[in-house]
C-alpha cells in the first residue's frame, strides 16, 4: 500500500528531514510512527499526502508513483486517505452532523448518500446523541471522535492520524486508539504518529521509530539496526 524507496527530503533551509528511507507498509496494517520532535515524523506524513515532494527517491501509494501525480489529481489522491489532526480542526459554527457531512459534500456526494452515511459513521464512533451539538459543547475526546468520523465518512483505504491523542486526557487516549483499532479490524490501514509510549506498549502493533531522519527501529523489520 505504501512504499518508500530510498527517500530523502532536504528543505530549502538545509534541514535534512529524511535520509534514505526504505520501508513498506502493507494494506491492513496498523503502524505507530514514533520519534522525538524534529525527528522527521511530520515530513514522513506530508510526503505520503503529497503535501511535500521528496528531494530524491520514490514513494508509491496504492500502486501509484507519487512523482507522476499531477497537481490537479492530488485532491483525488487524498480522498483515499482519512486525516485525523491533533487540533481537531472542526468548524464551530457547524453541528457535529454537518462537520462530518461537509467532508462528503465537498466530494460531490448526493444528499441521499449523506443522509445514509453520516448517521452510520456517528454511530460507529458513539456520537449518535451528539449529532446536533456544536464542537464547543463537546469534550476534547468527543471532538476528536468527530474528527475521526469526518476522516472515515468517505470510506478511505487508510487513516493517517497525526498525534490524535495529543489534546485529550490520558484515559481518552486509549479510547481513541481503541476506535482506530476497531477501524483497522474492519480492513482500513492505520498510520498513527504518537509520542506516547504508554499507548505503544498497551497496543501491540508494528512500531517504526524515526530519529534524525533515519528509520532506526522497525518491529516489522527486525534487521533494522539503530544508527547514530
């Protein structure tokens, strides 16, 4: 599903964010991406989402080389991905229902499909009773579940979660990962960036560790050795 072939990324200011990354993530995997601030985790995600281009190397997503994707086709590429952000990014003037429905409407979904799909997804994340509430009326954990519902509503092949538990209480962090695990059990690939080692220990999943732009640990590839 995702393949990095000797991928490096150096920004214009000279920062070497990634250096010679080689890895494969298969369809249906749940992968934690860990590493300290500045290690290269965010760049890793941006390259997958085609927000950035690699300085060298090739990235393949769903069998497609990202180097060949035209600018006009990037929105269609991203529709195969559900993105969950640390800071929720909800529209406060919209209800929970409309925040989730909006993600469908921008893709041109019919009103009938929206009416059918949105309640189902809200039920999946346990927010049926909050459909008419606004984000300001919800707890942090509930807001993140709205973000997760919005990411899921277009039935993406993968979920990319960038520190999705960063703004919720520790107990709610487990709840969010439980939801992501359930989504993964239904066949969706999940990539989750986190700095919370308690989550990584609690949920036995593949763990990729990035340090100074290098993959220094990969529980899916035991041969990877630490590099300084």
